[in-house]
C-alpha cells in the first residue's frame, strides 16, 4: 500500500512539473505571437506609407 502511495506521489510530482513546463511554453508562444504581430503591424504601416507617397 505504501509503495503505491509513493508511486502516486511521484506521478503527481511529475505531472505538476509537466504542467509548469507547459505553462512556460505557453508564455513563450504568447510572447512570440506578440512580437510577430508587432512586426507585421510595422510592416503593414511601412507599406501603407509607401503607397501613400506614391499616389
């Protein structure tokens, strides 16, 4: 019985670590998404300005 409890505790610990890792990955992806959106927005603005100056 005690062996099973210890195995479950280890599994819970492993799952907690996996959740923490997944949360970290999500934050990294969110940050990357914001950076990509900002870059895209700046390029769109740049192209709009070029179009305005050509007309």
